[in-house]
């Protein structure tokens, strides 16, 4: 399925090709740069959630520390201390270019000197990364044991996971329609929507929705770069076309998200034209999990271990069949959960509506069956050797956590509290439901990677 063309050719030739490209300077700097930018976005998102003056300053400090750490890694993985400094400048430039997706909003912000702030932030990225590279060069060279193309794909996967988390928060706070138009945001170009308006009042939900849109654009940029990286590094045609498929899927995911808001392709904010779609919201949510799983499969398919072999033993036909069934069952389960969550958030429905309750009962019942299947697959894998053993343990841990989060999510939604009636969903309940949704994405990813490895090891044997 994923590995047939690669299995047909000699593994030695594949490994030689991968190792020749593994030290590629461009791929290495892109990986470190995108990883640093992603970490900065995560910390900045948390800081703008208004955790308090001290907490916000600490989180913004963490974003700078993430960039500094990226510079250190760039310096330590450079071929020499001299090139390490240049690598720091280049890596900082990559981060600055990515962060332009966010800081461009300062042009029309109420903050005085917005353009000056933009230039200062972008130059600051380069300076901090360069300082980190200098420190890394003095620290000593670091050997990386994984293919940089695989690491880049894992960065893309992690960023997609972050996008799923922000999407879950949007759904939890029922902010999916907080920004009524698309691809604009309140008539502004999405990248130029003023940051001051975005963070002015969190109760409007604009921050959650617009931050999710910006994160989606970051994922789109990452997918384009990932296609270039994988196309250069992989010799297996299926892996290359998986990267193409990912880009198409991400573009389609963005269109689904936009049409969920407007219902039609239009720049208008006129409510008489717009037709928000709950059905598209459900598809949009589930499809993101599938995109993340395919990204993880691609990352695995260009890793050293996938191509190099090792002491792994091939799985049985029963184990391979069960992994595929598990993946299908998880997609169905995620769809039902998404349908319930979006339907329960409808103003005229609510979580205690009969139709919503029926979906919840189906979701809970199926959860028991899926959990049993996942545990069985995990136990089978944990009794094997090598990567299947590791994946088996991961499956067991993630499914147990998913069950616990599921119980917490139900309690968070249905816990009786009259004081909350008619008000915004409490933050702790949104946190639990969003964690349950996000962990579902991790469970699907683990199951998909397990299915891919089981098939690959069998064909290789």
C-alpha cells in the first residue's frame, strides 16, 4: 500500500540516496526555522489568551527562548563554526518571513508606529537566531540521527496538531462565526486584520476564530515547503505523491473552513447572502485529523528506520487487518463526535436536545468498542519487537488518556450549574472537550502509523 514501490527496489540504493540528501543545508535550516516559528506561535497564542500580565510576559519570553534554542541547534549542526553564524542568519530570516503572516497585522493596528514594530520584530528574529548560532558554534557539533526531511514532516504534523487544538477551542467557545466573512476578515485582507481588534475583547470570539485562520495559513505555507522537501529527499514515488496529496488536502481543508462560514464563495458580509453550514463544519473538523495522520505517515516513510530495516519482526495478518479496521473505526468515531459537538453548539439545539443526546449515546457506545479494539492492537504490538512494540505502547497510553478525557468532557458539558445558564461556556469545560478532540487526532495518527508500519514490515520481510 504505502511501501510497495520502495520494497521492489534495493534498500541500499534508497538509503544511499537519502543519506546523500540528509545533510542538505536548505532542508536542515528549513526544518529548524519552521520548528522555531511554530514554537513561537504556540507561546504567543497562549500569551494572547490573557493569562495575566506576568504570565503573558513569561510566555512571550518563552517564544524568544524558542527562537534562541533554534539558533543554537542551527549552530551546532552546521559544518563549521564559521558557517554556523551564516546559518543562524539564514534560519532567523526564515523565521522572520514566517512571522510576517502574523505581524503584518500591525500595519493597520491602533498601535502607534506599526510599521516600525514590524521591522523591529523581523530584525529581532534574525539577531536572536544569530546569537543562538554563535552560542551553538562554541558549544560543539551535534549529530542528528534522523533524516532532516522526516523531521520537517514531523514539524508539519505538530503544527497541524496545534491548528486542530485552536479549532477545538473555536468550537468550544462557539466562535466559528465570530468573523462573518471569508477569505477576508471584516472586510480586511486576512493578513492585515488589525491585531488590536483581534485581541480587543475575547468574549466576542474574534481572537479564537482569526488566530485559527492565521494558523491555517501557516499550515498551508508549511505544506508547500513540505512538498518541495519530500520531493527532493524521497525516491519512492508513492511518498512523493503523498506530499502532493497533503498539499491538495490542506488547500481543500481551507476552502471547507471558509465555506463553513459563508456557505458560498463571496467577499460579502451581508447576512442575507451568507449561509453558514454546520455540515461543512463537521467535515472540516474530521478532515483535519485525516490530514494530520497522512502527514505522520509521510514523515515515517522518509525516516531512516523505514528504509534501513532493523530487528523488527513482521506483524501477523490478523494484526495488520485489525490496524486497518481501527483506523476506519476511529474516523467514524471522530465524525460522530464532531457531529455531536457542532450540533450541541447550535443556538436552537443545545447539548440536551434529543438528537444531540442520541448522537452522544452512539458516540459513547462506539467509544467502548473502539477502545477495546485499540487496546487489543496495542497489546499485540507491545508483544512484538522494534518499532511495533513502541507503537503498541503508545496506542495503549493514548487510548487510556482518551477514555479519561472523554469522561471529563461529558462531565464538563453536562455538569449542572445554574449560574452558567445562558453564559459563555466555562474555560475548563472548553479545555477538556478540546483536549479530548485533540487527543483523538493523536489516536488516529498512532493507529495510521501502526497500520503503515505493519504493512511495510510484512512486505519487507
